[in-house]
């Protein structure tokens, strides 16, 4: 049994069909079927149940799939670690980031890191928090930049400084022109534009203040919240650092006085998984001012 056979078997397990696995591996079906048969003969067990249009893992197949994933991940990590050792602090760092972290990331962590390690290039993947964690799990990115709250299971993390949420609006929605901060209960009956993943937090905070918020628009990007608020469609709720992500020529903002509505960005990476020295240095630099 070798690494190549494990890759073949894992492709079959993931595809659930030898034909599809062969296409994925860019090889003909008969040689792949033969490799599976040889692997079963070597181990002395049946790894899959063959059906007319698919294959299904046996209990032994499930054990081998789980082990194969671990072995191949370790093999990949070892290869990357050796490459990393040869390259030193050069190469490309892959980072996944949510949209609302952009302003903070660019003005602080990335800029400082770039000045110190000028030979490093970056590959940025953008998405929501769930997408970033998925990219981490698949090894597509080494470090994720997300915003609280998030599920910390199976993750290591390092936080940047916390910041308040703000209410952004055009002049017509400004009910208190002399104040630059507001209490949550001042948002009663106001049409709110929010980032979807903050919905539960905002709703629970408002309910504790005795009212159910009027959610006019939910979206998946802090920039959308700013665009809609800038168009005069309602009052956007975003982290303060997100204010510079989009055009805000028509907007004014007020900090919301409530500890529950403070948030922060965090660098996250998979627990107990090898990360490059580039990623390690970036994480060490993250959140420093």
C-alpha cells in the first residue's frame, strides 16, 4: 500500500463512483478498478460494495478512508514544511477574509507585515465566515480573518482589538443631530439594514431592551449594508472599522452604547495542523499596533 493507492481510494470514496473518480484523477476506469482490487487483496478485506451505478464503503472502507485522509494530509503538510524550510520567509501566503475585516486588515496587520517581509506575496480568498472556515479545513488557505461571533471548535485564534458597532444613516434618518452615540432602544421602529450573521446578536440585544427590531434588509456583505444605507433606504448596523469599505458620502454614523454590540476581527487557523513560517509570522504580527 502506497500514497498513490491511498489517493486513488480516497477519490473513489469521495466520488462514490469509480467512473467519476477516474475522471477526477484523469485516468482510465479499468486501471483504477484494478488498483482498488489490488488494495483489497493486499489488505484481505472488501473496501467497497459494488452497485450498478455506484460504490458504497464497507465498515473496513470507512476506516481506511479516515486513515487515508489523515495520512495524505500529513504527507501534504510534510512536503509543504520541507518546501517552507527551503524557501524561508518567501513565497505566497494564502489568506481567507470576510468583507467586514478589510479596512482593519489593510491599514494594520497586512501593511505592517508587508513592510517587514517584503518578499512575501499574497493570495486572498473572500467569503463569509462559514466559507472561510471551510477553506481552512480544505487547506486552500492557511489563515482566516473573520469577525466575532464565530464557532471556535477545532480552531486556534488570535483577536485584534474590539470595536463598537455603529448605526449609519443619511441625514433624513438622524433623529438626534447633536449626539454622536446612541442607546439600542433608540432604534425602536427604525428600518434596520444588517449583515445576516449579526441578526441573532442584534435581535437578542434589542429584545433585552424590550423591543423586536424592524429588520428592513438582511444581506451577506457589510458593503451592501453601507450601499443601501447610503442610498437612504434605512439605518445600517456595521462594525465601526467597516465604514471605509464603501462610498459613504451621504452617511453619518453614531456609535451604539452597548457592550453586547462590540465586535472584533480574529485570525484563525486549524488546531493541531502544520502552518508555514509565513503564516506563523503573520499571526504573530496580527492585532499588533
